[in-house]
C-alpha cells in the first residue's frame, strides 16, 4: 500500500513539474516527510533522484519540439552543477527549519516580482548585450497555440549565470529541481519567452540534480524502496505534463506558474515555522 501511494503522488508530481519547469520534487519532500514520516534527508535524496527522471521524460520531448534552447541550457548548467554540489554538502551537515524558511521567502518574493511584472503576452526580447551575443544565446520556436514562429534573444548572460549558481545551491539543499527560481531567472533576467523558460528549465534540472544526487548517494541516503516507485511515477506524469504544456498559451503558463509559486512558497514558510 505504501508503494502504491508513493507511486500515485509521484505521477501527480511529475505532471506538475513538467508543466511548470520545477521538476517533480516540489511535492515529494512534503509528502514523504509529513504523510509517510520519512526522514527529511532521505526524502530529499529520493526527491532529487526523481528530478532526474522528470527532467529526462519532459526535456526529451521539449528538445524534439525545439522549445528548449540547448545552447542556453548548457551554458547555465555550468553554474547550477557547482551550486548543487555545494548545496548537497550543506544539507548533509546541517538541519532543516531555517533552510525551509529562507526558501519559502525566496519563492514568495519571486511571486511578488512576477505579479508586478507587466504581461508581455506573446512578444519576445530581441535585444542582447555583448556577452549574450558572443555566446549566441538566441533561437526560435513554433507556437502551436498561436500558429506562429517566435524568434527571441537571451540577454544578461553574466548576471543570469551568477543567479543560476544560487538556484543550483537551493536544488542541492532541498532536492527539488529549483525550477521556480530557474524559470524566474530565465523570464525576468534573461528575458526568454515563458515557454522557452519552462522547457529550458526542464533541460537544466536533470543535470543539476545528477550532480546533487552523487553527494546523497555517497552518503547512503538513497533508498531503492522509495526511489523506484518515485522514478516510475514522475516519468509517467512528466509525459502527460508535456502534452498539456504545448497546447497552452504563454499567458496561461505564466498564470499557472504563479499559482504554484505562491502555494509552494507558503508551504515552505509554514514548514520553516514548524506549523507543518
């Protein structure tokens, strides 16, 4: 029965992770610790393994559909990998409530930033700084919702890379893809279209999680009895999530992401206060 429950919640987590670019781990740590009474570090270890599965399942479809920008993703991965290794090391040596509180406040601050950012609709940034142009951080994709090809250019590559280290740090600490922050950096800092932000986040998440997983695996915290149903569940869920995303407009993706951001941020703050 325990395995079935883990499997079912993992499917839901996979769908949510694929649609918002956060990875399936956002729901797994609260579920495993609050309902199943799993040790928090063991839950984080299982969650970060699931993030790899979620990213692999959804990222492959996004790359095939040319929604993910592989060049931008590979550039930013350099920063997130280092951050994930540092974050995992911090978790293995420390405890919990303060980290959850800080993370929750960061997510709520992100929600406020998105709330006050003007809705850009279907438009895309076409300006670049010198470094972004040198790295060729640009692309185009076919939008099924509008029937148009959207061209765009990423900008502020240096600032985006620095912030991605922080996103990787949080991913490694909490075992949740930190896609909330990755999408936010893509959107607000690098000015990528919402669909490109979400899909490129999925591409980056898996590599970031793999780096963090190595630390938890070395510490003996990855339990097959938990990890196996989680991996299968999130992989199935992520496939459904990708099919839903490509049929939504950029505005719908953005609004859905903000709702998830607010709920997740509130949950983490309550957890940090010891209410949950």
